[in-house]
C-alpha cells in the first residue's frame, strides 16, 4: 500500500467486515448481507445523501 494515498482512500472498507454502519441491513444474518455473501444479488439501487457510504458499499459488493 502506498503511503502517499489520501487518508479517505486508505480507510475505505475492503470487505463487509470492515464496513461500519447500516447494521439494520448489513448486520450478521440480515437479508442484504446474506445475499451478498451467497453471490445472489443481481442488482441494487443505493440511494441517499452524500457521505453515507453508497460508493464504499458498491465497491465492497463488486
């Protein structure tokens, strides 16, 4: 990992276990998490204000 990367980039979650927040849909045993882990999620629309983790979640899912 390069040391000259922006802090926001370095702190971006790399998997679901590093993703903080949204426990009501991504917590252990919750539907969305089960679908992601089973690779059964064909599409999803992420909607919300800036800074809520939509892009981070999309990258984790991809």
